[in-house]
C-alpha cells in the first residue's frame, strides 16, 4: 500500500452553546466525537452520512477552518494542530478544499484569472511573471477556454464555476484536496463531467482526495475507500467494493437499501430508518444509532460499540455489537 499521507487520530470537534446574560456555555454540540482514520497517497477516501453526521465538520477541522477541540491531524507525519498560524498558512498549500457552493467561495469582483493569480500570490508558488500563463493553462486543464479567463463568476454556469474552484485548488500544487459536497448542487449530467474531470486530474497531478458527500451514488463512482459517519462517529470503514457488496453496519445497510435500483428483488429489501437523526447535543447513550436501529438491545443502549474488523478481508471495520449475528440472521428485529 502507498504511503500514509493523512492520519486523523481521536479527533473531537465540539461547539459550545452560549446562553444567559453572561453568555456562559450552557451546552455543547458534539459534532465530531473521537474519530480516527487515515488516507494514503493517491487514494480517494470518501466520508458519507446524513446531514449533521459530522462529515463536513471533519473536513473543516482537518484544515483548521474551525479549531478542533482535541485529537491529532498528522499530515506527512506533522501534527497540523501543533503549527502556529503562519506555519499553518504555509502548510495549507498542500491541503486545498473545494466547496459545495463555488459562487459563494469566489470573489464576485474578480475575474477567473484574478482568482487563480491571487491564490498563487498568497502561497508564492509560481514566479510572478509566470502566474498569468499558468492560470490560463490551468483553466484550460479544467476544460475552460483561455478567453473565459477575463470573465467574472456570475458569467459562468454552476459547473463552470466549480471548474474554476478546482483550478484554484490546483494552482498551488496541493497534495490533498478535500472536496466538500463539491458536486451536490450540480445537475446529474454536470456532476458526472466534474467527477470525471477530478478523476483524470488525480492521475495527472498525483492527487489524493478526501471526498465528502451525502450521495452514495457519487461516492461509489469516485472512491477507493468509504467511511460512513453517523452522529459524529464512524460506524463503518471499508474499501468501496466490500462496502457495496457486503455492508455490515445496520445504518450502512439502510443507506444502501435506499439507492434506486433496477433490480426488483432489491427494491423489496429497502430498510426504512425509524425517526430522525437525534440531536448531537445529547446523543443517545451506548450505540448512537440505537434509537433508529431495528436490532437494538439493552446492551446497545448502555455499551458503546468499538470500530473493529468484521470481514475476513482486510480493513473492513464496523462499530456494532452484533455484526456476526445480524449477518447470519440470528438476531431478532424489534
Ligand atoms: Fe444496532 Fe446495537 Fe449494532 Fe448499534 S450496536 S447498530 S443499536 S445492533
């Protein structure tokens, strides 16, 4: 396996809720609660889950856009949380983010060319005299024409704006790109074009992706490995084929059962989750999924399941007390 590029260890991201006249902390939102995973060079690792599961918070915490509460974020062996502000700004050259809404992340008063030149200027990655040429080259690499370099964000379509966002990320020669719902707002046909572009750029620029999405169809297209999150914790990690062929955690099984399929047999197996995702302010005790799980027992309500290897094939992990019983059908549904 290739070299480990990123290792997230015991990451916690809590947000205080202030209240009262004195503005004291009255409660805490546990958006991400003690997660660990790694990403290897050249890999695409996706994080999936419903809204509020902590996937975007994880991406922002890695880049320290929000300061994590606890944990380690090792990038090429250096803990990013140990860096001061100036050191972190320099290091961000290696870790870039592509956002869901490129319109909001692009300055409306700057042309596509200026957006890219500014990014290169901040990180000082290309000699000043070469920046214009490099910017135009990058716009062409992501499928835009040189003459479009002088246009403003509102003159582009959503898909084209996302291409500018990708070109901006590439302009500083990053090693890791964190893509936060980057194609969610696009039409399906445009989504496919942008995903294919990202895949070809990965080869060309030797990129590593951390791909955050709520859409399992999209994740299936692009990932090598998939992390499933639920209410701030990781419930399953596996390579793409193992996860789609043999999902182990009841939550992952429910998510996969909701993907539309032409197979009439699979349609019958759809698992409908009970209720909504509980609040991350007071998450359920024991297994956080127990309030919606069709297999929950008293043990699930009191004992937190650890992430453990569950399939003989290497690396497929899930956090559930009863994986084996569920697989062979000996655990009763409630
Ligand atoms: Fe369901 Fe219990 Fe497994 Fe949690 S530990 S997923 S509640 S069976």
